[in-house]
């Protein structure tokens, strides 16, 4: 939008949120305890300031104002502000949902393809395969190598040891074992 159409309140809110993200970029890669400590020292005062500032600005705006509606969205339903600030209480929590969105990107890209699974049963099989492939990726395993090995081992595997083939337990056959 042209500068004259951007709400000064919205612009200030974005600047304040950017400052919180700047801190997150600086502490990215630290262990969970170090991130939590940095968030408590650096981010918490900014988040508290953002909360108070948003409440003050909301009181000055008409209830029909688009910015007021956005602020109301954050505070009206119980739990939204708490969900936003959960990262301040747990160093393992990411401020964004980018990782989850990246994981779902393949599903979104294949959305039209899923329409052609053939049947409900075919769709269930496709979902099961997709789950296995993504689980392998999340465990830093090449899905194609894992599936090939699992399918080769499965016929001779006793049922009591099937759990060994799950991605987080799986060990690829080394060359000497394969020979």
C-alpha cells in the first residue's frame, strides 16, 4: 500500500514485533536453556510492552476500525495471547510455525494430485505412505533407501522385531553385512 494508506498503529506494531524477531534471529542455534534465558531477559520486556501498548491503542480506536479488529482478534478469544507468548516459557518453542509450514508444503503442492487417489482406500494408503516418508525425512534418513531396505527385510522379519524397522530405530545395512 502507499505510505499514506498504512495505519501508523499497524506500522508501529510491526516494528515492535520485528524487534522480537531480531532477538530470535540472534539466539537461533543456542540450546533451549540459553534461548529461554535470553527470551526472559530480552524478549519478555518487549512482549509486555507490546501487550500494554496494543491495549492502549485499542482503547483509542473505533470498534469498526480494521486495526482495532486485528487487535481484538489477538485479545478477545481466550488463549490467543497465551499461545503467542508460549515461547517465553519454553526455550524449545519456536516463535514461528515456519518449520510446520515447510513440512506441509508438499501436501499443499500435491493437493490436486490427492484428488486422484482413486478411492477412499487409495487416499488412506497415500496418506500412510506420505506419513512414512515424512517421518523418515524428520529422522534424517533417505526415504527411498529406508523404504527399499524395509521392504527387502520385511518378509523375513519376525513380528516381534518390526519396531526395529521404524525410521527412528532403523539402521541401514552396512556393506559388509549386505555382502
